[in-house]
């Protein structure tokens, strides 16, 4: 039985099946597994029996959420900003950039696009520029705590955020932006953290989202004195469709051998044709989310395969991304 490829590129698809086709190249390089031995060591418990797909509807950002976001931004002319964003709860996009004398690019900006479930706030002045000492940038622990405190203001339930595999701990990524400067006291160049960020991922029915930057969830970056330098929310309104049956082990292996998967190779090894054996050790389903700056009409799942690649001379870890629905 052949696997269906899913369409993520809008406007493409099979007229006969009515199913859009997934542009897997977004995840890596096409992989021809025809002459590769595939050994399966992953637990079947890591794969659900079925997964839903979703239609994307315009998000319904409430008046309370819009008001909370504006409060977080601390614009000078708050009354003007509230008037500009008044119709956002009705589904209309809005944007505003605060004037900054002499340097417009340094002005705070806010953009909300309900059709994409997208909120983006940026304050370029919240962190110190190169050469200027940073001031009370939050630690990693503090940044995570601050990000979690924002959730109720943004209408996000902690239960809707992804967990680490086989755990109730939140899955998250920490980021840091550093600046170099000359420290007069130490009489030498030093590197210090100018801003620290946290990324929290959305999940639906226990399946995490993945995709390009800001594809689904919350990303926030804190600068001096814990000021918000950037806040990005991508939280599309999803309408569940009929669940689809998930491919079994044999069908996933067949998909890899038929060239329906893509692979990510280490930079030092760029020739997939040299692979002799792939030993699949783990797998994890994901929902694919487009960047919040882009429209997305439907949401489909895929599976990430973690494997050990063997050339007969050396071996190394790789990941493959593959269709998951029958």
C-alpha cells in the first residue's frame, strides 16, 4: 500500500485524490533509500494508531488578549494604539510602529494578523547595543519563569504546550544573544549576554508542532531589566477533520525506500548515496506549522525518524522526515 504525501505548498495537489502533496524538501534533502538496508529498532508504542488533520480558521483574539498585549508593549500613545487595534477581535489585521526621533528603525512595533493566529511585538531598544554593558538580563531560569507568566495574558493554557517525551516537563528551547565590549575594569574584551529568549511549542492531542521559525507556540526575548525585546505568538484556530490511519512500520520503511523521505546529514558528510544501512532507533510524530508570517489552510502530521547511518566505514546519527498517513 502506498503512502499519501500531504500538501503543505498551497495550490498544489492531485485532482484525482483531492489530497495536497507535502514539499518535504523543506525538511532536508531527498533521500533515495532503494539500495539501503533499513533496520527497525524503534518501539511501536511511539506511534499512535491514527492522527487528525485540521482546517485552519481565522484566530479569535479576544478583546482581553489584545488589551493585555498592548499593556505589555507600553506604547507612549496608548489610546491611539488601542484605537488602531480595536477591530482585531473581529478578525481584522492591524499594525503600528511608534515614532522614534531620528531613527525610525528603533521604534517599537506591534503587528497582529488573526488570519494566521499571529502576534509580533518588537522593541529594538530593550537590549544594549554592542559596546554598551547589559543591565540585569534575566538568567535562563528567570527567563523561563517570565515566559510562563505571560501565558494567561495571551490566552494560552499551559496544558496546550508540548512536553518532553515520556514526561510532564515542558519542552522548551533557550536562546541567548551576546555582545562583545571592552571592559575597563578587567582591561580586556568580554562577551556578555545582551538578551535571553525562550521558545515554547504548541501541542494538539499530545502531538507537538514543528516547522519554520515561529511556526506554532510562543517565542519571547528579554533584554535589560527583563524588558520584552520581542514577543511572537503563532496560535492558529484549528478545526479538527476526520482522523486518518497512521502508516505501520512496513509502510514507513517502504516510503523511505521509495524516496518519499528527506534526510539531514552532518555537514562533514554530504553523500547520502554512500549509506549502506539505516538503523531506526526512535520516531516521533509532529504537526507541521507554517511560519506565522505565512498563511496556512490545513495542518497535517509527519514523522521524524532518528537513525544511525552506516557507510561500512563509519557511522553517525541522522534524522529523516517522512509521510505518516496511509
